[in-house]
C-alpha cells in the first residue's frame, strides 16, 4: 500500500481537489485498493468543513466528487503517509517545521514536481480569495500533476508485483 496526503493551507480548496482527482483516477485504473489518499491543511481554521462550494462545483461539473472534511496536519502524519504533497512552498516550509526528523522531511514534495510540463518549483496557486476561474485553473493544475504522480506510482507498483 502506498499512502498519500495532499496538503494545502486551509484543506478546503486545493488539497481536497487533488484528493478527489487522485481518488477518481485510482478508481478508473483499478488501483484504489493499492493507494490510500487523504488531505490536510497546515492551518486549522476550517477543521470539520466540507470543501469550498466553488471547488466542489468545479469538480462536479467535470464528473468528480469532493467528499473530504477538513483537518489539520499533525506530526503523526509523517509516520502514516509515504508522501506529503504540498501545494506551495509555504506549505513545504510549514511541513518542514512540523516534521519530527530527517526521514519525515524526505517525504515532503511539491505536488507539481510530478508534472513534467511544470517549471521547477511550480506551485498550485491559492484560489480562496479570487474568482471562480481560479478554481478551474487549480483543477487543471492538480489533474496534470496527479496524472504525473500516478504514472510514477504505477511504475513502483508494477515493480512490486
Ligand atoms: P486552500 O485555500 O489552502 O487551498 O484550502 C485556502 C482556504 C482558506 C484560507 C486560505 C486558503 N483561509 O485563509 O481561510
């Protein structure tokens, strides 16, 4: 089993979007039993909330469902997950500050580093204070990165067979 946790600031816009996309792609490929997916926020303001209605509507219009409830990332997440996939560099820094040791820090990645077409250091922009088109962009960015991530995971899973 490979365990993934997508991480953003509030856990109501970007990381729930990435989580919903990844769940959908894994189901399509019959890999949902082999990869566990979750998401969390570095901040705690929205704990217990469903994803932002704009994120849910953007996903729904494309045939995806976002059904996460917001939670805040904890140090124990570094033991539970193989990868902590950060949306931006501020998330990376917050995760680094929380990581209990070097092995934990090595699990942190920028999500877009899995998108071969994204420049080095590319981030998923925070759509919270912007318009609806920000959510469309976030969806496209997350989908491209999740497809790249899935392609890499598939190689590992095939080697493990
Ligand atoms: P997210 O977006 O990190 O993609 O979930 C945000 C949601 C809420 C806030 C900031 C970003 N906020 O400041 O409450």
